[in-house]
C-alpha cells in the first residue's frame, strides 16, 4: 500500500485528479447499488407497504384539494 501511495504522489496532478474522480465514481456506484438492494428488501415487507400507505394518506388529501381547486378555478370560464 505504501508503494502505491508513493507512486501516486509522483504522478502529475492531472493524473491524480483523474484517479480521484474514478475512485469517487466507483464508490458512488457501490453506494447506490447497496441503497437499491436494501430498499428493495424493505419494500417487499408487507408491514412496510402498510406503513407507506398510511404515511401517504395526507398527501392524497392535499392532491385532492389541489385538483378540486384547479377544476373550480373561475378564471377558466
């Protein structure tokens, strides 16, 4: 590991930046894959589906109010 670090330090700054961007991109892909995998596991649970449905009920009421307000808009006449 020490040899790798010393080898990287001897590289021009442009090459080091490219290596840094590649490493960050690879780590981001790994993090997204882990997140998607854990999300899929959690959404398959029936208790989670019920809880999500209960949590989203206030938003459905808000959506209904907005739709009613738009359909009753007097400026449309």
